[in-house]
């Protein structure tokens, strides 16, 4: 913990007093340099050789606008917002500036600050993958890793888009995944979805255990495999899969677009996406929160409360 100078918003920026942020799998990867297979050196070069290049982690936030720049007309002081600086990070602070036309939107009034802080990471990841995978209403979707931050967003957003959803998770999380809308659940410690004979139009792999060599058996002839988590080799092979096969593989980093944040606001305000919160920690206990995420067993999201909650 250290004292920083309070930032001053530029003419097109908002100054947000942060009430909540999260410890996401991105924070864990940047801090620990635990990278998917093949990304060890690349990860170190991109994220920092000896320590994280961005010293302040935290990809997403919810809070209250304290001040706005002279040219801002779309927000005002007192507005409750959530935002997704994403790979720029920098949310483990009390105050942060963000461009008014950036990835920031009014907080849905039906969500707490803790819930709103956890809307963006999993939510925008899955909006981007479902867009790239052209998910259609009525399709059958399987989510591998359905109990994590990305997986719980994938299940709820796929249901919102009108899909029939099967969630794959460990035994302890079957009830959770059913409670957020999965039509069917599979315990990966007992059953292998790829050998059940059932096929899916879209398979989301948020656990890194379902590359094309395994998922191929369970994809329809024009199915799409969305590799949210993939090793370097599978990521390089992904664009070429569609050349020899009618099925597509989509992988790689997600695009971080402000419109996803506005879309998430609408979906959440309609009650169709409620982020799953596993644990909340006060800011002072952020190390304990990171240690918990290090176990790899978090359910949905781990939230950090910062300062006083105005609600
Ligand atoms: N491509 C991108 O730009 C992008 C964007 C966001 C995230 N990601 C990556 O996506 C991955 C998932 O992110 P996250 O935030 O959802 O992580 P997370 O919250 O830590 O969740 C991971 C989940 O995987 C499950 N899991 C572990 N082993 C499994 C197995 N064999 N089969 C099925 N599920 C299994 C765990 O559930 P159980 O406890 O039930 O086993 C856990 O809930 C991370 O590795 C992250 O780096 C990539």
C-alpha cells in the first residue's frame, strides 16, 4: 500500500472514486507470470521482465464520479458508474481517471457496486467471443470451465442470446452453474463431454482442456470452437482450421470495445446477467484475495471493496 497523488481529470476525462474492483485471472497472470503453455517468454517480454510493467493491477471497477473535465457533457459528478480499463489495468487505487467516451457506463441500479465491478472482465470477454463466433438463437452451446468468471458470464450471456446451454464444471459447482441458467450440467470429474455422443454448435473453452483435438468430436459440422484459453500452438493453428474443415476455431486476445460495456449495462439492467460473486475482501486484504485466486478454485468473481460504499 502506498500514497499516490490524486489524479486530475483532463478536459475529456472523468475522475472516479472507486468503490469496488476485482482480482481477475488477468491480474493473477500478470502478477504471477503463470502463462498458458508456450507463452512463458512472450508473456515476460510483454508484461515486464522482472516485475509487472504496470505496477497497479486491476482491470475493472465500479464507483462514483467525483469530477468531470471541462468538455464532458455525458456524465456528471455523483453519477454511479462501472468501467473496464482492461489490459491498461490500474484499478487497485482509490481514484482513477478514464476518458468519458471510453469503456465506462452508468451502473445498473439493480446491481451493487460489488456486482457492477465484476460485470466487465468475463462479460466483455464473452460478448467478443460470441460476436466472433456468430452465436445464433436456438443453438446448442457447451461452456467448459462454466464456474469461473468467464464461464459464469458465458452461461448467462448465451442464455440471453437464446441458446441451449450445457455447463461443464467440477462437482462442487454443479448447483451454481444450474442456478445461473444452464439447461444441463456435466461434472468433468465423472463424464467426458467429448465422448457422450452429443454435439454442440458452439463450444467455449475457458478451462484450456478442450482444444480441437478433443472438442472436434463434439462439434456440429459447422460448429465453432471458442478458445478463450489456449496454448500458443493451438492459438497459431486456430485460423487455419477453417481451411481444411467446415468447423471454425476462434482464439486470441479479446478486443476491448466501449460498446461492450454499454451492451453489458443494458443486459444487466434487464436482469439477464448478474455477476457471480464468490468472496469480497476489503482493500487492505488484497494480498489474501490474490492468494485465494492463486488456488485456481474461485467461483465466478473475487471482489475488492475500496473505501466507503456510498449506497
Ligand atoms: N483470450 C482472452 O483474451 C482471455 C480473456 C479472459 C480470460 N482468459 C483466460 O481464460 C481463462 C478463464 O478465465 P476465468 O477468469 O474464468 O478464470 P477462473 O475464474 O479462475 O475460472 C477457471 C475455471 O476453470 C475451471 N476448471 C479447472 N479445471 C477444469 C477442467 N478440467 N474442466 C472444466 N473446468 C475446469 C475451474 O472450475 P472448477 O473449480 O469447477 O473446476 C474454474 O472455475 C483464464 O486462463 C484466463 O487467462 C483469456
